């Protein structure tokens, strides 16, 4: 049991690292191109897609390890209300990440840039999900 908990927590923490790195890295690069008023070249677009896949894979890993940890440590997902807010935020982030990755994939396949207005709305909604997920986790696991 203790070994499994250490393995799941280690994977969980690395997933947080990779998801955050992919999000911040792509955001900084996108902001630089937007500020310059330029579209990124195709190879940068492919790098954005790769960062998106890394982020999505990390989010899926967070879900898998998080559910495993909840069952291992607490006996299930019925921990407290703040944990449910965290799950809602995490679900929003997962949905938005999957949708954004699909949109970018389709744009790259069609050799056109992603819809900037849509991506901006997705980023804003993703931030709401992150606030719920992080805030909910901070409250849920502080008691």
C-alpha cells in the first residue's frame, strides 16, 4: 500500500509539473508572437501541438493517479465539498484541453492557423477550471 501511494504521488506530481510547464511555455511563446503581430511558422505550430499533447497526457495522468490516490488514501471520491469543487475544475480543464487539442490538430491538418478568438475563450475558461481545481485542492487537503 505505501509503495503504491509513493508511486502514484510521484506520477501525480510529475504530471502537475509537465501540465504546468506545457501551459506556461505555450502561453509565453504565444504571447510573444501576438505582441509581435506575427503568426508562428509551421514548425512552431507543430511545437505548440506537441506541448498540447504533453499537457493533455499529463492531465489524463493526473486524473488516473488522483482517482487511485483518493481510493487508496480516503476509500473513494466522497472526501468533502471542496474536493468536489476540485474535481469540477479538473473536469473543466480536461474538457478544454481535449477540445483545444482537437481544434489545433484539425487546424494543422487543414494547414490553417487555429481560431484565435476560440483559443482565447478556451484559455479563459481553462483558467477558471484551474482556479477551482487548485483552490479546491488547497481547501480539501488542508483539514
